[in-house]
C-alpha cells in the first residue's frame, strides 16, 4: 500500500494538528477562518490546556500549530508555550505580531523548538489593511523587525492569497528575504467570515493559473501548507500530499476544546467531539464516528471520471461545504471550471451552510445557546484545519522506503 | 529523535532539525532503531534480516535520513548512529 493510502485510512495520531488557543483577537480580519473576535468564556483553562499537551506528548504529536484568534493575547500564552516545548511538543504559532516586542522577540530567539509565523495579507499597507484592518501592516512589520533584530532564526511570513495580492507574490518574497524569513502562502477558504468575502476576494481563474505558474517557477523555498493541491490538476503536481487530510492526518482543537476535522471546517457537521470528554483527545481522534467516516474510501462522486481526479482528489472539503457544493463534486475553484458551473447552478435556491460558531465582535453573543454543565468533575460531552498539512516537501507516492517531509 | 509507530512503519521526528520523515516499512524501522546497537549500518541492516537484494534501497534510505540530519555519523567509532 502506498504511503498516501495509509494517510487516507488515518494515522494513530495526527501529523498536523492545529490548536486555536483563543477566539479573542485584537483584529477583525474580514476573512477570518474562525470568525474570531471575542474570547469564549468556556475557553480551556491553563490547567486544561496543559492536560491537552500531556496527551499530545503521550500520543507523540511532535508539534502543534497554534493559532486563534490571536494566541498571544492569552495571558498564559508564554507559559503554555514553555510547557509544550518542555513536553516534547514543538510549537509553531501564528500571530499578527501584536505582542512581539523586542523583549518577547529576544525570548523567542532563545527558545528551541518554536516557529513563528507572522500573518500578512498584502505586500503593501493598503492591500493588507483593507483585509486585516488599519495599522495591522505596521504591526506585522514591527514584529518582523524585532524578530530579525533579536536574531530569531527564520520566522515565516504567512499570506492568504486573494484577488488583491496575487500580483504581489514577488514583493512578498522580497519582504521575506529582507527579514530573513520564509514565505508561506495559503489558500483563502470560504470558512468563518471568509464566507462573506469569498466571492469578492478569491482569486480569479486566471489568477489561479498565475499562482500555480509562480509556485512552479519560484516556489522552491515557499511553503504552502499543501493548500493548493486543487491546482495540481494544471499539470505538474505541487510538492505535498495532494490529499485532503481532514480527520485523517489533520484536525483542529478549538479554544473550548471542540475537535473539528480541519481548521477550515468549524461547523457542527465536522465536529468530532471535545477534549474535555472522558476519553480526551485520543478517544476523539481514534474513535469518533466522524473521523472514522472520513477515513473510509471516498468515491470521488461527480469527479470520478475526470482525468485529473488523481491529482486534485476533488479538492478542499471545506471550500465545497461553505460554498454550498456537494462534498463529492468539484472544488469551487476546480481548474477545469466545473466548480464555477456548479456554483452557477446553485442559483441561490438553498443558502450555503453557515457555522453557528461566531465570536465576531459584531455577532450576537453566545450564538450556540447555553451549554449544560454538570457540577463536579469534567464537562459533558457534546453531540458532535494545509490546514492543511504543513509543507510536506517530497512526494508521498514514491515507492521508496523513506520520505522526507518538511 | 523520536519514532512514532504507524501502520506503514513509523514517523520519525528530529526535534533539532524539526524534520519529519516517514519510514515506510517496519523493517526500516528495525534498521534505524538498531543503529545504535550495531557497529555500522551494514550490521544493523543484516541484523534486521534485510534481503541482500534490498540492501541498496536500505542504504539509500539511510543516506536520505543522514542527509536531512535525522541520523548522523557516530564520531568516536566512525559508524552511524
């Protein structure tokens, strides 16, 4: 069996686990995948978060991708960072840079096993701030300067590709080079508030081609979180697994401990369980009905007969779901244009599904309604994110004995 | 370096280089874990019962792991670790 088939059947533990520590955020990016803004009062406590780290260590999850919200606004963020690293769970965290002053940058430069990813969605302030809010470009630049000055080894600059910034790819690369950083570009998903702006911001078909060509020509040292695998159907496969890893090698733990199939799928339909339940995260990962279902062979549905199905595997589950397309049909950004046809055929008859998890400051509070809490130990179990697989460097399909990944 | 057993073999992770690699057969896992008990790579390969015809593939796999820093040359004895 090829390695990629093992991945389809799921692993003992995730390879790429995203853990969003808080829904609180100082920004209000228009495309926020988790509709963040306000802290959720049910957020995992410091002790509970450490319990999750213990479990990840036991399961040999070698590193986690920490995000939010803005994770660094949690007062115990630095404590959790150290705890995690001390327990053999390396940390890659995403930040808008708000807390990365000179002192923190120096602290990070002294810390092993930590990767920092600064979000930037425009190579110029006007493009960036249009999406991420006024002042956010300056904040990111200051953080990158502080990291460079402190001698922090190779931070990443993480860019969500939009209609407005595809033309800036070379400029992003120049910014990364200037700060001694590595560029990481990922796909805009219609998840969270991203659904509200997807029509306006997702790259046009011509831009997708441009993006693909750029990656093939200049993408050698550029990370993609394996998020553009739907573009592999253009021809040469992009480096990576080229497979939807949701629930198979990827999942998300959200700030209140809910476990979703992927960071881009915060919706009841993709909720597998909660780390507060009796079996903890391991039980959810290994035995939840949803994850077992996602690990069963997929048919390919309407895409089955397409000659490119082997390269794109039908694309991104979350992108289809939140644009109201069937999960076994084409990706909305299918390079052959079948997604656009499918989108046009929706005809507004049924609105696309919307997540009921919304912490936007503009949203009504407590949108999911009160949650029953039993008194005593633990909390009740509740009825049920390339991410993405971070930067797999080599083809997983080759028949060799060993595959490097990065 | 840490090994995590999986159905295909194992994931191997090096905390220093932050490199994640996949060992795609359980025999390769045996070879890699045996490296520290044996004087050199050939002894580890033999001890794991690798067929002679397969030896070049295993040597290639080990040199791949060495190239990305997951395993390294043992200095004192001149073997690999």
